[in-house]
């Protein structure tokens, strides 16, 4: 029983880390819209992305997958 509690604690920490990583990565990204210029058609469609934004996109994707899997494992462990 103590082994299950240890695993549950580790998975709970993973949930918190992944959710914080998603939130912080999203807030650090540069805005993708150009504000009111998008309404009148003045927005540039082919804007190059910075390497940090590409890294943050991958970090959000990986953290989202980790969050989903760890939440599923936590739900399974709760019934055990």
C-alpha cells in the first residue's frame, strides 16, 4: 500500500510540473495575431517564427501529453 502512495505522490508532482510548464510556456510566447490589423487585412500572413517560439510550441505539446498521461495514471491509481 505504501508503494502505491509513493507512485501516487510522484504522479501528482508530474501533474503539477506539467501544468505549470504549459502555463508558463504559453505566457512566454510572442503573440501570433497582429491586433486590429488583422480585421482590415493588413496582417502579414507569412511571418517567420522565432526559434524560441518553436521550442515553446514543442514544450507545450510535450507537457500536454505528459499532463494527459499522468492524469490518467492518477485516476487509475485513485481507484486502486
